[in-house]
């Protein structure tokens, strides 16, 4: 690199093109950040519902922590570590319903007209399959554009190719699984008549 490629502080000063190609595609970075923010907003709706269910004694369901391995402590910041994820995520939420039945579910948001089967990782599918086999209530809680919410039974997700003839779901496929959004929370454990969904 020639001397004219350095700035006034003598740091390398590449061309704009070189600087942009050195990093990830900016459009993908922006889209990734938007997706993460929307996922966090969806989780906040779910968290509000879970807190309400806990307070009312209906269910105790917790967010599944991501499995991480600490690499080293952050200097001068006790209790903070630099860590890496050690494996793909499990299903998002696990817990217990009043009466003792286990529950496990995954939460998925989309701004598109369809939701593909591939949105679940192999590990999430394995977790849901295992919990379902042992009799737990398993489902995928779906948000379409933050307007409509659906509680899709795991077996319908698992068998979507046979049930719907394709490996993705359309919102029109899910009308019987629609749940209410009221008072800032998604009511996904009980139907409007307060009968538990099974």
C-alpha cells in the first residue's frame, strides 16, 4: 500500500469500494438487523403473555437460553464474558401448564405471505418431535406482519407437505389456529371460551 493510501493519522485509508467489499453486504446487514428487531418485538409480546399466565397460575413457561461457551472475561468488567454459541438453538420456549402437562413451542415472525418449513433448524425439529412423542403440547406460534397470530400444532407443521401439498404455509391455511391479540399480549394458551387448547 503506497503512502498516499494512508489518512492524516497514518491509518490505512482504502477506497470506498475496497472498504465496502471488505465487510458484509450492507443490504444484508440492514435486513439482518431489521429481522432481529422484529423477532425481539415478537418475543416482547410473548413475554407479556407468559408473565400474565404465570401471575394467573395458568402456566410457567420460560425462554430457552441459547447454549454458549465463555471464551474469556471482558477486561475491567466483572461478570461479563466474550462467548460463542456452541450449537444450534433449541425450541424457543419450554414449560408447564396448569395440571402438569409440559409445553414446548417455537416462535416465528414473517413479513411475507408464506412461512417455509425450513425456518426451523434440525435441532428445533428434533426437540419438538421428542417432546411431542412424550405427550407435551407442542406448537409453532406464528406472527404474520404483527397483525395476525396463529398457534400451529406441531403435527401440522411436521406434516405440512402431506396436509397442504407444499413445504410452506400460507396465512389462509391457518385460519382455524388464529389466536387473539388483546391488551398488548397474544392469548395463545386459551381460546376465547377459556378452554385450553390441546
